[in-house]
């Protein structure tokens, strides 16, 4: 298994998204680049805040995702509701986990905000491997998302 080279990933994404402010365009590029950066990442994408306390599927890579997730349910809902990173080693132990794919074993979900502090959505990575994600993954991706979405509209 090859670990993500976060320096290369950051440089590629920042180069590809330079000057872009449209949140959906940014999400599509980030989802694609992150998904293809590591074989642990089986589903990689965004759920967008489209109305109060509701997330809807956004750009993603992988199999189908859930179309709508209320803030009150699942790992993505918890990340949006609490505006905190959710690093889940075993989704079966997460109370209220929503199984969009029965093969998912672990999950990393990061809230995504613009520079004004508005929650745009969450970035969700699922893995079919248990305990696939580390705190370093969470820290590196959180930092990257902050840079990319600072000027998003």
C-alpha cells in the first residue's frame, strides 16, 4: 500500500484550482485528485449543505452515494452538525452510521468552510479497509481543504 504524498497532492490541487471560486468546480477537482492519490480511498466525495440541516450529494468518485443526509444522521451528519472532523476506524461501532455501501469499514469526514466561516459541506472518504485513516490524513486533508475553499462561493 502506498501512502499519500501530501506535498505532491497539495501542489497538484492548488495548481489545478488556482483562481477558481465556484465551490462545485473545486469539489469535483478535489474529489478526483484525492480519490486517485491512494488505494485506501474507495469512495471520495462531497456532501453539500443545500438547506438548513441537510446535506445532498455533490461531486464524488466511486460507487453510488446516499443522495440526502440530514445533519442528525450518520458520520457525515455528525461532521456537519458538530463542525468537527470525524475519524472513524470501524463504522459498525458508530451509532447511527448510514451504510451507503455495505463494503465500507472506515470513514474520514471533514467539514468544509469558506473563509467567512460558512459551512459549505463535508468531504467524505470511505474505505473498505478497517482503520484505514490516520490523524495525519485528517490533519493534511483539513489543511488542504482550508486552502482550497478559502475563497469559495
